[in-house]
């Protein structure tokens, strides 16, 4: 099995396990929601994007609109939009809304990682700096949202108790744990990806304008 095929299988397995947890867990638990969210956009999406990069399914590299920066903005709108209290309430109450929410997360995550990692070798070299900016910007807005959720003086989602892996939590505790998960996983993964791309850019030898003599 090739490396790319292995990454594709790993990505699909992560998505399947995450969505199984969402189906079996407490629908009102924000912590479970955040674990699933991070598993999809920060774990599965990079594996899937690496497997799809440069191939026939790399739809992002053929688009002039979906650059790393615009993809990062799309991720911001998607993530922040689905964490508005009204959107969370809708997703908790409706199976159709949860399916749509997860589809949005997977699509936004794939688009961003493909915009930063996809394309042929030449295309990746030319847009690497944009990928750095896109991933670092995503890390920043994930950090901000995670901090806002963790430090909020009152719960934004519900008011009763929820059950997370058999542990009963108040709405405030559940939200704080979810915010910390976003800080620890989401922000860290995107930051690591941006730093890795930046390091690779800095290691590239400068072209010799005079050529070989």
C-alpha cells in the first residue's frame, strides 16, 4: 500500500470514528462536539488532503479562487458560524442539521489543507508562503475562539447538565472543556503546519540569478 493510499485510509477511519462518537454520545455535550470537530478538521482533513494532493481529486489546485488565504477565511466563517448559539442549538436538535454541520466542517478543512498542501511539486513550491499565512491565520482564529469559549463567564450553549464519557458536567464546565480542546488541538495543529511549511521555505536554496558558470 502506497503512502498516499495509507493516508487516505487513515483519514477515512478518523472521520468514521469521530462521527460514530457523535452518533453515540450525548448530542448536547459541547465537549463531544469539539472532539469530533477537531478530529475532522485537524486530524482527518490533513491526511485526506495529503492523499488527494496533485491527483485527479485535487479540485482546489485547479481553482483560482481557493487560495490558502481565501480558504482560511472560508474556514473562519464556517467554524465561527457553526459556533453561534443559534446554530449550535439547531445542530443539537436536528439530525439533518448535524449532518450538514459535519459536511461543512469536512469540506472547509479539506479545502484549506488542499490549498496549502495540494497541487504538483512546482505548484506547492510557488504557493508555500501563502500556505504558511493561511495555516497561521487559522491557528490564530482557532486560538481566539477557543479562548473565548473557555473563558466565557457564562455558558453559551444550554443551561442543564450533560454527560461526556460517563461524566456529568454542568453546561459551563462542558463549554470550558470544549474551548480548551480547541486551544490544545486545533490551534496547535494549524500552528505546527504553518511552522513546518515556513521551515521548509527557509531551507529552500536561493536561485542563482547568474546561473552556473
